[in-house]
C-alpha cells in the first residue's frame, strides 16, 4: 500500500506551486516515516550515547532533523545542534557535481561526536563534503544519518551509518525535499508524476 496516487487540490496554500491536476505518487506515508525515524533514533542512541552534536544539512533535511531530534529526546539523548547549508542543485533537478558551502556551523567542532543528518544519499558528494569538513575541524567521531538512500547512484566513496529507507531512482519531494523550492511542506515523501 506504499504507492498510492494523490491528487493535490488547488487551494490557497498549494495554488502557486501545484499546477491543476498535479499527481504525486506517495512512496512513504507520514506514519511510516514517523515509525522509521523513531527506530533510527534508537539506533543512534545505542551507537552514539547521550550527547552527540547533530548537524543537519540544510535545506532538505530540516523536517527530518526536527523529527529526529524529538525522537532522540524520547530515546534519552540530549543532543547539541547546529546547522550547515550546502548546495549542489540550485533551482534544478540535477546535481551540478560541485558542492558549495552556503551556511557554516557556529559551534566548536573539535573533540565532538558529530552526527551529520541529510535528507538523501544519492551521489554522495554533499555527505562526503560535510564529513571532510567536520574531520578537518577536529571532530572526535563522525557518523552520518540519511532518510533516503538511492543505491547504485554514488559518485564518491561514502557510506551512511544510519539509513531510513532505500529509495527508488525517482526525484522525490515532500518532508523537506523540493523541486525548484516547491513541495517541501508535504507530510509524506513522493514523486511528481510526469
């Protein structure tokens, strides 16, 4: 029951981003995402202890990271948090192959146990860039958590320590992820039908 079509209605919220008749196929409904996020929090708590520094990569991971932080709290973890902004897409749907730092962390990294959180592991360039940056700044340990992993798409050698779901080779939207800055607000993960 994962792949159910959903017709987005034109209304005041969606009228500027969803053309009439836009169909989105739901890959992961909100309830399934919530269940998996709580399971990930348990895995992270067991592996990293009570006080990791959680560093979500903006913008795509912001909803996932917020839910993960609350789930970590429920698992007894007291994380510190900062953000990093990286970009490789701009307004398009294909990676440019070059990662740019658009917002830097503000907290001290040296000697910290860092958990980098990203929305999707596809080419691996963004995650590798973030890991290398945290290592250069003296993190004691670096682990990574991604909500989605697209197997077979890696362009660099990087592996996520914690993975929510394996994802089909589709351009996904919702739950923080976008296409040209649209659809981030959707409570599920799906793809726009073409």
